[in-house]
C-alpha cells in the first residue's frame, strides 16, 4: 500500500506513545474556558472498508500560559496506534496527558432559577408566593466549591463538581434575606439582565506538553497526532454498462460513512483490502475509555448479521438480516451494512481523493473511477452432488421435499466474464448492470486482481434446456474388505442433456460434482478428484444442508471422496449435446 507521506521528517522520531493507567488526571481548582481549548483539524484520513480509519490531525494551535496545547477531542484509538508530535523546531513534545478537567461553558438561561444565578448583583423586584413584590438586590447563591467538597469528604469520589444551594440571598433595606429559589414565581429586572449562565462540567481533555527549552513559549505551535480507530468506512459499488459486443464501461463510486470526526477539505485515501490490526478490540488507555465504542450489529465481525453479509459475499447466497440488541450503556454508531469484510483477502490498493468535507454523522457518495474493460458472455451450469440412495432412504418426508426442491429443474446461469486490464484491482462490491440504459440485473463484483478475470452473474438462462439423469449400472459385491467388514462397489452413470434454444452460438461451462470416485467423462470432459475425506481436508461446512441430516459413518470417509467432471463446450443455435460420466462409491452391507 502506498504510505501516507509524513508532514515532517522528524514526525516519528519525536512521537511518543503514552500508556497511562485508567486513573484520571484531575485539576478541580482550575477552570478551563470552553473557548480556550483547541480543536486540531484533520489533514488526512485513510479509510478501510471494514470501518477502521487512520486519522492524521495537524495544525497551528494556540498555547496556554504554560506553553502547552489543550485539546477537547479525545480519540478512542486502538492500543499502540496513537502517536503525537511537535512540528516546531524550537519546541519539543515532552509528553501527552489525558484526564478530566473542569470546563466552564456559557449556556442560555431558560428559567427563573437560571436567570437568578446568571444575575448575581442585579437589582430586581421579586414576587414570592403569598408576599407582595419588593425591590432588592441578588446578593449571592450559597455553594460549595470542588475544593471544599474534596477537603470535607476525603473518602468520596475526588472528581466532584461544585454543589449549588437551592436558596438565594436577597439584600434589601431590612437586611439580607434567604429565600428558597422555588418560592420565587416572578422576578422583574430593573436593569438589562444577563441572558447567559456559566455552567461547569467535567470533560475529557488532552494536553500536549511542549518543552520550549527555557524560552518564552510562542502563542501558537504546529503540532499533530495520528491514530487508528473505527468510525469512518467506505462502501464501494459499481455501475457496469455493457454494449452487447464485448465492451463494458465500469464506473466505481464509494459511499463514505463518517461517525468519527468532522472532515474539512481533507485528503482521503480509500483502501481496497483490510490490513490486520492485532489489537483492534483493545482501546489505548489514552482514551480514558474502558471499551471500544459499541458498533451496530450490522458492523460487528462476530455478529450473526456480519457473518450473513460475509457469507453472501463469498458464496453469493442471500442471507436474512436479523436485529440484535446493543447494551444501552454503550456508545453506538451505525456504519452501515457489512460488505467490506471480505476484502481481508484482497491486496491493498489506495484511491486518493482531495478536498473531502464531511461532518460527523453525514454520508457522502463520491465518484472514484471509470474504466473500459472487455468482457465475454459465458453460460455456467453447476450441478452439485446429491446423497446416495442408501442415505436418501433415511430422510423423512419433509427432508425429501426439501431435497426435491433443491435439485428440481437445474438451470444454467448467464454471466459476463470481465478481463481486468485497468490500473487497479476490482474490489468486492455490489454491481448494477445495464445495457442500452436499461437495468439487467444487480450482482456482486468479486475481487479481481490486475490482469485477471472474474464473473458477474446476470440471470438464469432459461433458453438453455437442461436435463440430468443418474442411474446405478451395477454392483460389485465384496469389492473390498476393511477392518473385518465387506463393502460393495456401486457403479453409477449419469447423463446431462443440453440444447441451445438461443439464436446465437454460446460458450457453456458445465461442472458436475459427485460423491465417490469419478471414472471417466466423454466429450473431452476433465476429471478432477478433490481428495479423500480421510487423507485430505475437505471443508464440509460448505456442503448442502442435507449433509447434516445424516450421521455419516467413519468408514465413509475412508473410502469415498468428492469428485468433479468439467466440460467447456460451444453450442450453436438449436444444437443438442449429451454429456456422459461414470463414477463409483463404496458402501457397507
């Protein structure tokens, strides 16, 4: 993958990983005004299809009185991926501290108690319940500071905001009167009142400590940080326009989903493929978070929905989506349906886009590329293996009905085989297929490396007649003896009858799978023996559903296997052909 070039040559040399414990760095006596905290802009972001993103922040940030930079943004990076740096020649980054700080925030007063708190010292006319209105001055509102609460409650939580009382002291000509705030039902300000109220709250703050080498700190410093975190992903999709003569115009666009941080005129790198993040479920302690942000069930790699999407990509079988509850106390973001996880087996390739602006919570569809590629029409007939008669007779009526439905009326599939001569790979993504501006189908583009080819399914080829028949031609009793038991050999023969009812010549690829050993196939059929169950590993998880209906005996795996016969043929309009094949398997008396 093309790496993102460093903004500064000494960036990594000065970068520090700061691994803190989960205890908070709290300075309750210092209030930070909200406008005193900097917001470091994002300069570059590398986005992966699985939702991970490599984010680079950099900018000239204002310094505080100590020459440090206080940030109000605290990421949730994967452990070991958070790095920060100073790009100033006269200021070295000496450390990064994250912790809780008290922040002062001005908010609009919305009710009488808030207006009273916002206008200490103001002259007012107060109306209490059951008492005539009188003029006075708001003298004060008693409260206990954070320092007092920590001093008087040493065993309590050290992170305590100041505690405000529910009474107000009003100064009038007779003295100072303490009035419960809720008793005041009307108040008239004799001068223009303050409409905003200072509120104090704890926030997670990051401080970049800079060493100015005993010199006066500058008012600003150019600093940056980078990290890997889930929260931005891209979903590719294709528009494939075919002309019916072997030329396809393929347009790639990406849906960008941002649930992480505001992006403003950034350089975005959209990556085909997903690298391995060994600690992706472990949050860096710098984030002050116990766990990674909980994503939607459609986005979790261990969820049943994610498996369904992944399975539909790899096997092209549609799986239903299910909803699963997410704990209410977890931060949840929805990054869309799972499409990109299959890219874990893809080589990394980067599309770079400039000047991307996308607020957190927004989605964007962006054009990425357009390619003119050659294709050819192919027809594919895939005939899976079926259970032997000795197994079929063990099935119940419902299972037999499912079996009949599964193998009823086999059909060939019309596909286009696209040769990738572009300068980039094709990635796993939904593909909308059109001809003459009319939609033909929607399929799944699969990963196709540069210089290779892949098939995109169009539709069922109903104009190609298919008939299949199998029969047992004979049995050889006591054909083999093993572990004191005799086994007979069942010899089988199959015929596939094909007819091209189209008005043009077609290329047809036929694949017939059987259980046992394939002996021969006519018409230049290629015989492939996939291996013995016992000696070679065969993934039975991909077998048909009926495989699990029967408890296969141990000796089956010793004698029998999966075999295949393949034909590549051309059929002229109206032409018939019969493909014959023979195989055998062993069964115990």
